[in-house]
């Protein structure tokens, strides 16, 4: 198993100058990787995620300082439509526009269907799917006014294929691929694109928790869990990096990607090529 080190990712300086990006769940993992890549490309940012207020402020200020761009933070809870509405209003009040929306916030729970906790099902559907419906319906007015917009939904290889014990996650991710296509069709004539990124395993805190859980459950060493359990379906046997996800998002937000819409872009080391 190879762990890919920091990449020379594609964040062309200035390519997103003057653009405002809202990235949900951007205080950790893939969302933070995308937020960093956008900031490096010159975008103003709305950061969002859950965590202690002082840590969130530290992260916001650091991004702003490192990239010389304007960053605001919203503590909106993606399981709560009223909270999502407040976040979108705050973003428009601060920047006057939303050009790029990344629906990334997501959680996972693993259990057989019969014992899958009903409250976890509801929460996963709310955060991983319904939040994207709410942000999209609320952000579209700004994009239509400007005749330009980019919506990027962070789905998963599990938006294209299934694995056992992940009923809510797989259902939500398949559904967000469907939402991506509908959004693309409804906006295609207004300079707006909507695409889904479908990553295989990306090394983040969410994945680290799964490695620890599986190692304990199967009493296996960590290396075996990574290769034989997590990356069993991923032919390149390599975790992707959050920097790579940032690079893909910057590309999808660029002018070069203007004709890509309604796509579910696999970034899965060959998983869905099986
Ligand atoms: P992560 O746990 O590192 O980050 C999740 C982010 O979402 C955090 O910022 C967290 O604060 C935020 N969040 C969680 N619940 C929230 C809520 N109710 N309201 C607002 N924010 C909330 O996870 P990650 O691995 O970076 O995953 C990000 C996205 O990528 C998810 O949608 C996940 O399904 C998807 N994904 C991850 C992988 C992977 O291998 N890591 C693979 C495919 C898809």
C-alpha cells in the first residue's frame, strides 16, 4: 500500500480571482482541501463545519493570512434547513454573491440493514443529501443573476456502486448523483454547471476512524485493514489525497470545464472500472 505524499496539485494562482466559494463541511478533510485550493487560486471563501469556536476562528484566520483572501466562517448545521438558509444569507450579505457552491459535508455509519439505527438513517440523508438540495435551491438565484455558476457535489464511488452495511450512505450518494444531473439540466443555459466528484478512499479523519473501527472489529493489524478491507475494491491500492480533490474542484470551477455538466467524475483509482 502506498500513501501518496503532498502533491504538486493544480491550483493556478489567480484563476478564481473575484469569485466567491461556499464549501460545506470545509473545516476538515476533503472540504478543507478544496477550500485551501480555492483560496490558493484567489477565491473568497465561506468556510463551514462543526467544531469548537476558537479552533474554527484559528482555521479561518490562518486561511485568510496564508492566501491573502477574505474568509468568513459559518457554524450552520447541515442537518437543519433553517440553519442552511441563515448560512446562505450570511454569505450573500458578506460578499454579495455566491459563484461556486461545493456540497461536501457528510457523515458515515456502518451497520446491517435490520439493525441500522433509524435516527442515523435520517441524519445521513439530511446531511449527505438534503443539505445539497437546500444550498442549491438557495444559491441558484445569485448564479442566475450573474449568468455564471459552478456547483460541485462531493458524492463518492458509493454514488455509483454499493457496498454492504452502508445503506444510508450509498442511498444518499446515489441520490446526490441524481440531483447533480437534474441541477445540470435546469441550469444548462445560464452559464452554470453542476457536477459530482466520486472519490474512492481519500485519507481523511473520516477514513482514519474507519481504519481504527475495522482493525478493532476484525482484530487485524492496521496495514491489513487498509489493503484487504478498505482498499479491497480500489485497484491502485492507494488513498487519494485531499490536495488531489482540491485540484479536481479547481478544474471543475475553471473556464476550461465550462462544457462539463451533469457528470459523475470518478476519482477512485479504478474502483468503478471493475
Ligand atoms: P471529514 O469527517 O474529514 O469532514 C467532514 C466535514 O463535514 C467536517 O468539516 C465536519 O465538521 C462537517 N460536518 C459534519 N457534519 C456536519 C453538519 N451537520 N453540519 C455542518 N458540517 C458538518 O470527512 P471527509 O472524509 O473529508 O468527507 C467529506 C465528504 O467526502 C463527505 O461527503 C464524504 O462522504 C465524501 N467522501 C469521502 C471519502 C473519503 O474516503 N474520505 C470518499 C468518498 C467521499
